[in-house]
C-alpha cells in the first residue's frame, strides 16, 4: 500500500534547496551583509559623537539670561546652542547629542560669586566636557578682568554627571542598518525569486506535484527568514564585539531584537510577495520596490534622527513600517525596554503585515 505524500518533508526539501541558493547568491550576501558591515565599520569607527571642533549645549528652561556669561556664550563660535522642549533636551543629553545642559543662577546679594554656571552632563558627553569647561572658565576670566571688583568673582562653574550609560553613534546607527538590510533583502529577494519562478514555470511545475500551494510558499519563506535572521545575528554580533554596541540586558535583549527582526522581516516579505504579483515584467520590480523602500530609508531615522525632519511630517513618519522597526530596535537595545514596552511599534508592524499579505493574496499569481 503506497504511503501518503508527506507535505512537511516536501516543504523542508524546498526550504533546504532555497536556503542553499540564497546563501550562495553573491547579490544577497553583498547587499544583505557585506555592504551594511562596511557602513557599520565607517560609522562605528567615528566613536561617540564624532569628536568635532564644536560643542553642542542647551540652556535649562528658566536660566538667567540677563548676565554677561549668557550673552557671551551665545556668541562663542565653537558653542552650538540647541533649542527644544525640556524632555527633548534631556533626551538629547542622555543620548550624547549635546554635551551639557547649562543653568545660570544669580546668587544671593552677600555672596562673593555673582552667578553660578551649573553643567549637567552624562558619560556620553564626557569627551567634550573638558573643552566646554575650559571655554567657560576663559569667558568668566575675561569678564572678571573687565567688570568685577578684585574681591568678587563674577561667576563660578560647577558640574554634575547624571546617571546613564554611554550613548555611542553605533547605538543609533546599527539598528537603522539592520532595518535597512532586512527590508532590502526581503522585498527584493522575495519579489525577484517568485517572479522568476513564475516566468520560468517553476511554480507551475511545483503546482503539478502533490505538494500543496501553501507548503510551496511556506518552504521558500522559511528559507528567506533563515537568511534574514542570520543577517541580523551577524550584524548585531559585529557591532557588539567590534564597536561595543549596547545590549541593555545582554542575552535577553539579543533575543528580543531577533523577535523584532522576525516580525519586521515578515512584514517586508509580504510586500515582496505583493510586488512580485503586481509586476508585469522583471524591469518594473526595482521601480516598485524602490518606491516602497527609498522614502522610508530617508524618513524613518535610518541614517539620521527623524526629529530633524519638519514637524508637519512627524505624524506620517511614525506610522511607516521601517520607522516602527527602527524605533523598537533602539528602545530595546539601548533604553532597556522589553517587547511588551514597544507594543505600539509592534502593533504598527502587525497592521502593515495585514495590509501586505492582504495585497499579496489579491495580486499573487501562479502562472
């Protein structure tokens, strides 16, 4: 008596063959691994914030602005004074985007020091703090010589370091590169593979075998997910061991990042399936794929903070799938959040997942 056809074994055979083809593909390895690693190496080598010749600071809300120190600081070329809300400035301080928050207070009438210049900094800004203190002391020294009696000091400088882990450039850039790599590999890989399978009648031949359609697609999808998660593991490991990428809770954070990468990969693969069905010929696949991907590369905080974009765009930007993925990766890796703390970002990704696979079901063709 003949044995029943084993759908799982057939699916695993498709998965194995597809995985071998993907891992042996020069294009997949170059754009999925080599190119992101080169970019990570460039930005990782810059270290903390780049160590430029200027120092970024911000004044605490309510600081005394009627004194000479404040007016002079505003006019020092190497001091860039940033503006923003109290929450935004504190976030910038903790992530090393500014060196210090400066608060100038007027002392009581009987004090020998007229003003206290108090600096709030973190370990992320310690690299530029000595330069900032030197500049401030030079400013105060010049003011003392000009307008302050010998028995008085116009101002003194004090500082405090707020608790917090160092925020390095790699902590911002690596999550963006993971999103960049996964989206490109998933969308282009799935779209081209299934279009080619359809054009060369591979799908039609597979469909003529006893294996069900679901297992054909599932087998190819498992192979693609395996490659994408391998890519994520290599990129995270490279950033961690070579550039000290922050994993807030160690191994737990690593596995949470992989879960987010899995969710993001499934979303982007769904759009790859949809594009393969929409494409009338192979030449339009890059057009459709780039229309979906390129705006997100520049709007979703991949290469630079999305806060630098116009405020009017922010409500739209936060609902993009790559934005949700980048934000979730950064919150989990550096800020120490867990999966349940990034529920909003995961909900956005799942919403796009429904849209992507709904569109894929409508457009996917076997012949």
